[in-house]
C-alpha cells in the first residue's frame, strides 16, 4: 500500500470515527471529502481488496496448487485424486459450462472426503473454507427432523437461490448425505440441471459436492478382491468401481441419494470412490501431521501410532477401519 492509500484510509477513519467528527471543521471535512472522491475516481476498485467479493481478486482457480496438494497431502486415493483434478480443472477453465459441477464423494470415514473438499475450496477461493461463498450443510444439524422435510426443501431452495444470486461461483458442500432424509436432495434438482437460467438466475458456474459413507461397502469389497488376487492397488480404475458404486448409492434406502432424480437423470457428473486406507497410508498421514505441526519427522512414532489403529479383515489387518480419522488425537497422546 502506498502513501496515498494510507492517507485515504486515515481520512476514512477520521470521517467514520463517530464522535471524532465533531472536532473537524466544515472546511476540513469538505477538503477530506474532495480528496476521498478524487482518490476513489483514480482507484475505483480499491475496496475490493479489503472486503471479500465475487471477483477475480477473491475467486481464482489454482490448478498447480490443487495438483500439488493432492499429490503431497492425499494418500492412497489415486482414483479420487485424478478425477478431482480433471473435473475441477475442466469446469473452472470453461467460461460457459452447460450445468453446475456435481461431485459425489463416497467411502468409509477417514479416507479423505472432507479433506478433498477443503483442498478444492483452498485452491478456488482466497479465503478457502472461510469464504462467504462456500456453504456447508450437515444433515444432522441443518435437517434433523423427518417431519419437517417440506420446510427444509423450501429453505434449501431459498438458500441456494439467494447465494448464487449473490455470487455465481458459489460452492455448496453437503456432508453426511447418508444421514439425509430421502427425497430432500431432490429439491435442488432444478439448480443442477441443464437450464440456462431460472427466474433470471444462472446456476451453471456453481459447484455442488456431496459427501457420504454410502457405497463404502461396495468400494471396500472391490478393493479387497483386488488385494486377494495379488493385484496392485494402483491398478484399480474408476471403471472398476463406478457402476457398482452408483447402483449401491441409488438403491441404499438409508441414503439421502436413494432413488434420487439427480442420479436417475444423470445430473451427478462423477461418483468419486475413496478407497480404504492401508497401514502404509496411515503412516503417511501421521508423518504429514507431524510436518503440519512443525515437528521433525519421526518414522518410529508414525509406525507406533499406525500400529494402534484397528484393521480389517481381522486375520490379515489390511485396511484401517477409521482411515486416518484419529491420527491427530493419537499423535497428541505420544507428544
């Protein structure tokens, strides 16, 4: 910020300083107003740098950053990493998408679904998950009572309509989809469909992300079969799990996506499988957590933490039951 900008901010503080205005003479006030008007004429966009708004200063996709984050911080999820990077990059680089981007992330707890949502937000919005344009809905918090589903539908439509009207590049994250009352999510169908505009509002640049444990059994079954036949985990491809995953989610009566029109009408762009994590991935999580805390790398401690987690099948102890979910608390115990 240069000296002229500092002077203008000082003028703003004086003018907006409540009682302080009483000690400023009319002549000085007029002069300050003139100076402020002149400055704003020269720098009309200055306030956008201090207050988050729906502009490129605050919303700008960083493909290199997302790719680096996925490669260095997401462990054991080669399929999810590849899909997320390609899907988000393609969407954000398209100035005229035909519909919003809809991603449905599935897998057991602790495999990285919430974390990936955070990485996407961090590389689109300057304030990341703290951005006023990122909206998170949690089923048990926002939609707890089945008897009020009609009210929730109306509220959900109102929230989405209002936020996209405010900023076309809004992101909506629906957590705990497996706990959402069936039928509720269908209320957003018009907003994720191929409409150019609805009541004068375009939703085509918005992003919708669903997070769910539903389909976790299907993913785990496929991954375990690969392991039993001696195949390398990295040989697993989307085609090996996508069809069974989408069917498992669509037919799961305990899922918010049960028989939803979003799947029936092919409005979900990608079903993203998050594979169960192996021991080596848990060790990587522990090492990454140490680095995030500014601690020196300690492979022995990472292995000690990983060894205390529960794995399945019981006889082979291949996959972590809770993924990396409890790594932080386990590490706290040893530090």
